[in-house]
C-alpha cells in the first residue's frame, strides 16, 4: 500500500469473525489499493489482528441489522479518490488485478460493476453462480448505500445516470456460498431475520420478496421459495436489474418441484423478455432432454452454442454457451446410440474446457466399444494429457478405468501415480480399492493399512474390516470394529458388525424398527451391497441380503431391484420390482423405465 496524502484507491470491507477468509481477501488487493478500511462489527476471533497485520485502518461499528449503515460508515472513513468494496469471503482474481487501476482514469464513469463468481457445493471448482455487483465507486461524490440487506447504491446529491455506470468482466471470487462456510456462518438465518422485518413494514415489496425467495431456495424450502417468487413476479418489470434473476430462480424452483409444464411456460416467457438470455435457452434444452424430447433438446443446445454467453447482467450459470452445451449434446447422442457424433461433441467439450474431465469417462466407454485392443484405448486416452504424464494424469486415468470396471488397468495407473507421490494417503486408498475389486483381499488390506490420516482414514478401516470378513478372519475384523467405535459413527459400526455376524452364521439383533432411522441404515447397507455384489462370493452376498430384514424400510426391494439392474442381473431385477409393487406398493419412474427396458428388449439374465 502507498503512504502519503495522494490516495487513489481505498478498500472498504465489513467484517465479523472472518479470520479464515480475510487474509485471502486482503492479499488479493494489497498491491493495487492505497489504504485498507476494515470495519469490524463484533469479532471475537483474530480478525482485527489479521487486518492490522496488513496495515489496515480498523474501525468499529455496532451491528444494527443494517448492512447499508455499516457500509456507509466504512465509506465515510475512506480517503481515496475511488473505493473498491469487497466482502471478507471474496477474492479479486489475480489474472484481472491489473485491469482495475486503468479504469480509474476514465472521467466519464463513477461506478463500475464487476462479475462475481460464487462457488457452490463442497469445494471451489467448476460450479459457480454469477452476479454483477458494484465494486468501484468514485469517492466524495455523494454515493451511498440504502437498504438493510442486499443494499443498493444511490446518490444523495444527483440521481445516478446510466452513462455513469460501467460493466467490466473483472472477476471477484466469492467463497461464502460453499456449504461448509454457509453452515458455519448461518447466513440464511441472519438474512431472513432482516428480510422478515422489512416485509412486515412493506409486505408487497417485490425486491424483498425476491430476496426472501432466494433464502428459501438456498435452504431447499422450495414451496415457500415459489410463493415468494410468484408474489414478486406479480407486477413484473423486465427493466429492473434483478428481474432476469427472478425469472431464473423461479424456473429453477419449478424444476425442483417437478412442475414441468409451468416451468416450460416461464422459460418461454423469459426468452420473450430476454432473447439473449442463454441460461434460459440452456435450461429449456435441459428440460427437453429430461423429457426425452431429443430433437428439441438438440436444437436448443445448438442454439446455446450459436448464442454464446449472455450479456453480463444476465450471466448466471457459467459456460452455458460453451462446454456445458457441447457436453449435453454428447450425452444426448450417446443415449441415442450415435457414438461417432457423441465422441465429436465430447472432444469439443474438452477443447472448450480442458479442465473439465467428465467427457473423458464417456470417451473411454466409446473407445472400449470400438476398439478390441485395450492398449489402443489406453494410448488414445493418454494423449489427452500430453506427452509427459504426471501423477494427476495417472490418477485420473486410473479413475476412468476403475469406473469401467477395468480394475487391473486402473491398478496399473494408480501404481504409476504412487511411484511419483510416494506416501500420498489418497492414492493408497485408490490402490486398495483396485485390489479389493480384483478380489485380492489381503493385498487390499495392506494398502488400506498404510492410511493413517486424511479423508479416507475411517473408510480405510471399514474396508480393512470388509477384507477380513471376506477372508474369514473374523477375530481381526472384531478388533478393527472396536477401533471404529472411537469414531462415533454408530450407524456404520452397527451395519458392519451385523454383516460380520451374518457371514459368520451368528444371530443378529434387529438394527432398527424406526422408519426414519432405517432410511439412514439403508443408505449404508446399499453402499456395502453395491461393493459386495462385485467382490464377494455368491454365498456371502446372499447372507449380506439379510441385512435388509433387520431394518424397517418399505423401499428396500425397489432399491435392491435397481442394484441388480445396474449390475446386469436383469431377471433378478425384474423379480424384485414385482415384489416391491406387491408387498409395498412401491415403484417410481426410474423403476418403471427399467422394467420396460427389460420387457421390451427381453434382456437375459447375466451371471
């Protein structure tokens, strides 16, 4: 940061207990800002200490459930000619950093909007939600925030003119929607508390209704979300900044509620309002794809490619005019059995997004169908990773062949990766799984035994128990089960203990009579059964099926039928579908489609 009286750019951040996020945020802008203004609203961790370590000026503001008040307080402390505003859980893209300062030389613009890419799911990756947010504000010109939440900018001196606002494709990454951070911060509860107060005062405010719908959507409370969105849509004004997002969120909610006719109606209306909104064209094509209206889906995805990305203010789902559309076309042609066309679109997908590896799994399946020599398949797949294969490439190739049940080849690649990584705990697990599926139980055990920590530690112990049970080493399996008790996963422990007793021809107690609890046990049991159907002897697998008699779940026969179907035991699958219908009156659309395929094609029993 620059020191002195001529300050060009000030950073303003509002914080509370952001010790895990703030360093990333400040690090991303420290080279371009001249001062850092950090306003703390009540941190009890090391947030303030971290801010001061970066040379930030720290101020304190008593939180009053009003983001605008806090942000305006921060703006008042800034001395720079311009202000860049960020949240603590955001990060300016390193590749875009150099684009910021030149913008400040434009005398005609007072406000700049940047592209915010919010990561969703468990870890930062390909899945993002996009928004346009105010990032740069010319200081000392009367600009302030208003609104307790989802605050908007206004000018206290003169109305904001559209030609004073610029939009730039400069990316700010947002980590606050990641599942772990969202749970830790409990943002929906905080936001909904504020929004409820606002709606009590102004119950028909469409912007507040839209934002409340977003919070319900984030919590997967779809009916309540739809109610809010519909109320907000009642007096729809397409020129408002949030209106395209309102349509999009309502369509996503209708999809989750399986209200497909209404969803299609909204998609058609939306494209009339916003003909360049590629996201809507993409979602309409996805709907046609799910409904198996292949011609309409193909036409829609091809149109997405022609349209390209939408205008920045409508940009939400990343790359709908690029790799997503190509990949969807590959999936459709693969379902139609046109593998040459599918292959071509998968190749286009990789060209559009080299870091997206899902097409490789499908390309591998197509190559397996075409090529008799497995070495040719290996060579063609290896070419996608360049001339010098690294550990990551070997692991990815191993995963591809593992998914195709080519466990010997998967093992070969994993071992090559292990030669490079040496003591990597994750690759021990991959090798152990390959050995397990090759029915080399003791070799698998030895690899699982090497895992002493990390995300696969508990899984490795249970796989060791499985190996010992399959090898009839019940005493060691009992000792290992005792170790797992310390991990406090009672559900896993109970299932594996019961499985050991069943295989050892010992009496078993009922696992659970409670229907809700039984569903949790059922998930664990079916993960185990999906492994056993591939790695165990028929006798042991038959014994393992008795686990289903120890819980109270009326969907077990339906799930068992699908397990048989997905593993090629079609006659058994059909029999279990019939039993599920007769005994529990349980069948679903997927099950009906599986039954139809068995009947139509007279699929024979596979051993």
